[in-house]
C-alpha cells in the first residue's frame, strides 16, 4: 500500500493556511524549513494572464531518489504505507554530507534548518495524526478543500490519475505519490 | 474557528473546525496566532517613555505608577482645558468581541466627563452609508451558501481569496465555478480570486467603477433589459436616475463609449457585461469596500445597488442587493457591541456624527490646527487603544508631526508598533487567548463563538477592561465595572436573545460549555425576502418604505458632491488631475493575505510567506528602467517609502499597488523603510465619510537601497 496526496490546483487560492498549519503542528520556527510550500506560477502577458499555485510537500515517491542518495542509509520508506522516514540519529547533517538527498530529489523536498549541521527534515504525512484516525494537518486545514489524502488506489478511484500540473513534472524515475486536478 | 491545544498552561498547537457539515476552517492568520501570543516582542509590563517620541525608548514602571500617572494626566487635561481636549482614538483591533474591545475606554472616558470621539471606518464606510441610504439598513446581504444559486456572478473590486470576508466565501465561489456558473472579475488587479474563480478579467482604472456601472445602466435602458415592473413597485426615483443616465439634463448620455474613455474598459465589454448580468437572472454582484474607498466612494455602492434593483435581483435566491453584506441571520451587530456600548449614547455611526467627533482621516489635521482650523476642539491628549493609527490612518508623516505636538499620549498595545513608539505611557494588553469573551462573525452569519480563556495573561499584561478598571479606581469613578467577566458575558448573552432572529439561543452555560453555537439553516438566508414577497406589510426601513434610488434625505442634506441619485463624479488625484504630470501613477492599497491590516506584520511565520512589494505593470517598469526585485522609492508630496518591486502582468498599466499594513519605519532622511502605504495617502474623506485609500497619485523610481 502507498499513501499519497491529492491536490486540486483549480481550487487553490494560495492562501498558505496549509503551510502555517504544518509549521504549527510540527513546531517549525525556522521558516527556511519548508516541509510544505506553496509556489505561485504566473504566465502570459497583460491582460491575458494565467495564475496558479501549487501546494507541495514530499511526494513519498514509489522509488525515492533521496533514499538511494543518502550515504548513511538514514532515509527509509515504511513498508506498510510507503511513508518516508528520516532517522535523525543516522543522518550525517547538512555540513557533513553536502545534502545528497536534497540534490537527488526532483522536488526539493528534503529540508535543512539554518543551524550548523542541521539534520534533514521531511513531510511525515503527520503519522501522529494518522494514528489518531485524522488526516495530515495540511489536508484538514485547507479552507478550499483542495487537498486530500489516502491510499493511491483510493485517490485514483476518487479523482482519476492526472499526475502532472503546471509547476510539477512527473518523474518516471521516482514515481511521486500525488494526483492532481489542474487549473488550466 | 480555532481549536487551541494547551499542555501545562502552554499553547502547543492550533487546529480548526473538524465538526460535521460545512466546517468553519481558519485562514493562515488564525493558524499562526500561537506565534503571536508567544512572540518575544510582546509588551511585558507598563512602561514610561525615556527617549524622544518615536524613538521607542522606555523604562519599566509598576501598574500602580502607571494608573497614577495616566489618571492624573486625564484629570490635569480635563481641568486645565476641557474634557474635549482628550482625543479617544480607540479603533477596531478587537471589533466583534462583546466585552474586551475599544469600548472599555469609551465607557471610562464617558463616565469621566467626556472626550472628543472619532468617527468613520477605514474599511467600508461608503458601503455602510449607501446601504442605509438605499435600503435603510446594513442587513442587506445573503449567506455565502447562496453563491452557487446564481446563474452569473460579478466580483466587483472584490478579492475574498485574500480578504476572506466571511468564512467559506471562497469555498462557495469554487463550488459555483465547478457548477459551471460564469464568474467575472472587475478589478485593477488580476487577484487570487480572479485567478481561482473568474473566467473573465476586466481591468479597470481605480476610482472609475461608477462610470462603468452607469454605462451598464444606459445599456439596460437603451436595450430595454431592465425590470420596469420591479422598479415601479419597489423603488423611488428611477425616473430621475434614468434622466441622468440618458443625459436629458446635462446633454451627456452616459454611453459605453463615454465610460470607455474614463474607465479604460472597452465599450463592447461594458455592453457584454450589462447584457449578461441582466439576462442571466438570478445574478449576483458581489463587492465589499475597495472601489468605495475612493474620493466619491459612496456613489460606487449607490449605483451598484441601483443595478441590482434594475434587474430585480433583490429578495430572491441567487440574487444580491450588492449592498452591505450582513445576512439577516444570527446575532445582529448591536449584540456584538455589548451592554457596555448600549448603555452609552452616540456610538452608532449616525450618532457619532452628531457629536463633535473627528473623522479618522482628519485627526492629524485637527490636532495641528485645532479650533482655529475649524475643528471642534483643541486636542491636548490622545488616548489610543485597539489600533495603530500612525500606520493605518492616512498620511503617517503628518501623524508624527501631530503626535509630537501633544502634551500627553497614552497607548494600550501588545507590541511596539509604529504608534506605540509615540506613547508617553505604554500599557501591555493581553491577547484573545488570555481572557473570556463572546464573538459574532464581523459580517454576520449563522454562528457565534464563546472565546474561552486558554492561558493566564502573559507577563504583566491586562485586558483593556482591566486597565480601565484600574484607572476608574484611581479616578474615583464608581460603577465602572461592578461585574465579573462571567457576569458581563452572561448579561450580554441574555440581552442577545433580543438581537437575533435565531431563536431560541441556547442558555449561557450550554453555549459556554460547547464553545460554539451554529444556527442550523435548511437553505441560504437572503435579505429582503419579505419586502419583495409582501411589500404591503413589509416596507423597506427607508423614509419612503421603498428602495431609494432617489433619496429625499440626501436632497435635504444638500451636501456638495453627495447627490440624491447615484452619479459618477470624477475623483481628485485621478487621470485628469494636473498633478498627474508630476505623479503619473495611481496607487491602490490592498489587503495582504499575510496580515490583518497591520496585525501579524511582526510574526515570522507570516512575514516570510511572501515579500512586501509594490506591484507595477511591466510596461510602466520598463519606461522607468525598473526590474523585478529591484529596490525602489514610491513617493509624492506627502512622503517617500522604500520598497521592493514586483514587476507583473497582473495589474493595469498606470496603476501601482501596495498591500497596506507594513510597519512604518522612517529613517533619518524621512524615507519610510517599512513600506507603509499610508505614508502616501491624502488625509481626506469622501463627502459621506469614506476612507479614500484608493485615490492617490505617486511616482516610482529605482533606488540604491
């Protein structure tokens, strides 16, 4: 089984509620650590303009490049649900290993705080909330109901299987676990 | 709605509504509130100024000394001059809460013997005035769940994706879009709302919306698209408006071609929008305040409501009076201001005008000029709570000049804001998590919340009510606050029963225990249903009992540029102002999703979401040699601010846009390094009292720093 996210770009207004909810739930005070981020994309020329946002965290890829890249074997993928896990004790820290995981990831998901030799942090899909039968906090926070969470099979059943959207290219190599509804 | 987790008296996390039905999900600002409560910048204890005003240098004093000094200053000013020498600048920092708000000081100073009050609203005065004039009430909106009932929607200068307005408004717009309803955005900017919901964006020059509306009326009259039976039955004075639109008197028919030269919107587009709005009934025009925050802003709202009457879109599902958006459900505004206010007179807008009050745009001028300048009082002392007027009222440099002239300034605050820096005595206020209160949604709606105290007041902070209670004791005022917090709230809740159509309200203890009261409605709630279905027995609350397109009251008031019918009046600092040669760009000041006005600007989680920037169209940037992310100065005769540039296609050429609320921070040369938009705004209001924050000319230059 593989858990994944659904993102309805047509609904997203770029309000950042998911970003703040994530920072609050996981107590991330260093704002350079972007476990979940919202990225705007403006296209076109006045007055014919397209504007969309993409809300993104780690995509918990089927074949995670970060895991392969880690020299310390600190990154693993849970067999039961495919959630990526970083062993904070094993991670060498950003200054000791040149952040190979971040370089390998097509989506810039691995995050490091500003502090010296900070360890890698990544979206945990709020496993603590899953244990409580709640969805990840970003999903439950979205005022637009643009985010959803479930097994990839459930999500495909519910939303189809669109895997690309403006601002996001599907990687055949890593197979990210995310489904989209595009705005345009 | 916020659900706050507390462990060992410490707030650990914030969640939002996870209940049944349509959840009231909080925006980013609410989700970030924990960082506000625990910000290292919180004011911790009472302080007395040691440096110059504005330097921000203070020393700690005790509460007893603070009460002693503030009460003796109040007494000295009253006895040396007059009570009116005390200017009460208590604004909207906690508006909507029943107990802990700006009215604590209002009550204290009233019992003390008087003061000079302020009037006006920086937000929506044009809309408020227009609603009262046209419909006789501000309860003139539909609940958000009616949005998908429309067949056609115009978002006019309206951006709820960022401003929220009512919780779930944006959610209902997305449902409408998914249902296939056509949504149009008329706005100088391609906003997040335009991008998310609209299939058509019509850029328009700021301050000219009324011309487009009146040309739409022309198209409807010319093509016989208006609902003459509705106008006949429910409105007054359409004939006079029609004569104006057709140019019977002034020989200027208000054609789409006429409007095109004013608005920059193609005549063909104006015709298309007029036809689509009239022919897709029920149709909604949704707006709030922005186009009305202009030199003659009330005309925008008056003419917009006239369009809704011309198409009979009033009192029906999927329609909208295009007026002030309070729906007739839940607790009405009078309940929100609580007993503290209702025991006082003159708090309501009309009442405030009858007192010798100062308009919020005129405070600085009044302090500088006093009675010699025609103002009602010579102000010697300012007492400021629940607001950041240096930053949020117009002309910040003039604010500083005025505040430096005063003998005494007292400020209640949570942070060292640009205004707090000018205090002589600065008193720390607690946050909404540190006291009990009740709140109704500010623009109405089918719920109200018991805001229970989740932690004790941090440091030595107190609520405004506690501070004023301390002062009342020093001043020997008995009866200021004889009740406990719980007794006040219980009284308010009892009284609220008379100020709601949602009966019965749960009893106080149940409400307090459950924390929220959601009013179950089986369908949307709309305004004026009874007035339309059965007009004989349900007249509109206007003098004529009808929708007043022509207002006899305005005719009698006979104020220049406040005509009895809606008209287009050209703004000052618009495209025909000679000042345009020197300052060729129109400035609009918008609401940022990172802030609630100037609130949250110092909160890191919010601050880092997006940079604070001025928007400029690529065409205007090119002629000035400005590139994206450059530093620039935006300036006019009133001041100069330093700000980063966003070169974008998302704004009409000739206009620049700055999110209001960034904190004013002038350097030695007088350049505001904080990028506070109000440095640039003219301290003037419309004839009815609208805050003209979208009527302003500026120039912009690339700068080195």
